[in-house]
């Protein structure tokens, strides 16, 4: 099936997000909030696949509270305020990493907040991870069962064809047009990830403005270190 890139049309801060067949299901689901079938959602995919951008979109629109490894311990340092949890939306980032840090303690903490929210219709919990729930190394079966019962969404890294389209679309929007040879040169030398494609396109845009040079293979080699 042909892969298409659509312009980002959410009312969020980022205008550099592209909807593709690699992330369209997750994107469309997030867009439907708050009309979700349930209050618990788990979004997973490899690093730099775009799941962070998608989850931050939801965080902004839902006015949610962000929990990560940086504030996780502080948040759970005392007794949980159940009413506070029930009256807010939540994003817990990198759930599988948090569990790996302390399988027993952190697993129980995550399970607690899930149990508070799961039957409450006034609060939503979005969790992210690199692995699908069934592959998370966790000894707490109740937690895995809860994660498996979530709505589970996958975001995948782009293939080479999609990388080219993302880079080309970003540059074309800024009136920069590269030949197929130059695009192939770039795609063959960068990490196959959504984030890397956007990052290299931004660098090309910035360096071309700074140097006012024609974008040649030599330009790409010397200015972008690829």
C-alpha cells in the first residue's frame, strides 16, 4: 500500500509532525480524545519513532500531568492523593524502563495509579514504552494483566522510502528542493528514525541559510558530517 505523508493539522505547538502509515492509527486515536473507549492507553515503539511527539500532543490537549524517571520517585514519595489523581489526566513515560529500574517497588506504584484511574470516567492515563506489554520484564502479574487490558497502540520507525518523503516534504515546505541522488545520499547515512529525518532536514535548512551555499554533495558532507 502506498505510504502518504499528511500535513500536521493538530492545534499543537509542533508543526513538524508528519502522519504516515507508520503512525496513523496512533495519531488518529489520540486525535479522538476524550472520546476514547476506555481510560487506559499504552503507546509503544522504538526510540525516536515519534511516540514521544504523539504523547506530548495528547498531554498538551488534555492538560495532563507528566510523570517520568525524573519525577517518578518524588511523585510516589508519600501517600497518593486519590482525589487528585481522579481529577487529572496523566502521562507516564517509559513505563518499561521504570519497571526495569525497580521491578518490585515501581511496578506496584504504577499498578496503584492504574487501579485508581481504570474505573474512573473523569481521568485518563496514557503510558508509553519501547516494548509491547507482553514483552515487559515484570514479576507483578497483576500489572502485566492491567497493561494488556489497556488500549495498546504501536508506532513504528519509518523505512527508507518514508525517510526520503519526510525529509523531502520538510525541505519543500521551506522552498528547498533536492535531487533524488542527494536525498538517497542523506537517507543512506542517517539513522532510520522519524526524529533523525526531521533533525537532518532542519540542519540542511539552517546551514543553507547560514552559508548561503548551494546544497551539493560536498555541502552535505562538510556541513552535516554525514
